[in-house]
């Protein structure tokens, strides 16, 4: 792990580690307010993360601009993790999704596709 951290950062990942480490200490968004994916990324992480990671991701997935797309509509899990745990990073570490059962339609669909 030290080898990874000691190597010079590429332009795409420069500042990513420090933004992720600081994320749990960032202020929460006021409840009920919607914001763009870009605004969310900038507020929770940094402007660089919003520009270099979230904006290209939105272009690739939604063929849209992260500044115009709603985080509530595009990535509701990010909003939910922030509301429940106060941090996206802590939420990803602590969140335990409900286990799928055989009665779950998603499980049946996967099994049907395997036949």
C-alpha cells in the first residue's frame, strides 16, 4: 500500500486521496434541498473530484452535464448515505444492504437469465 501512496499522482488522481480523507468532516446538505451532481461532488469532496471524476462519469452514463443533472435523480444512494451516516465514505463502509432472498424478483431474473 505504501508503494501506491508514495508514487507521484497522475493528473486524474491528484488530490483524490486528500479529498476522500476530508469528506467525513464536510457539512451536510440542508434536508429537502436538491443539488446538481457537480455541486454535491464539490461540496462533499472537492472541485477537482467534481471536474475530473463526476463530470466525465455523468457524460458517459447519462450523456449529460453534471452541473445540470440532479444528484437525487441520478445517484440517490449518495444522498441517502449522506443523510443516514453524515458522510458518503462512512456510509459506504457501514451500510449493509438487505440480503436478497429467492423471493426477490431481481434474484429470480438473474436465475432465469442463467438457464
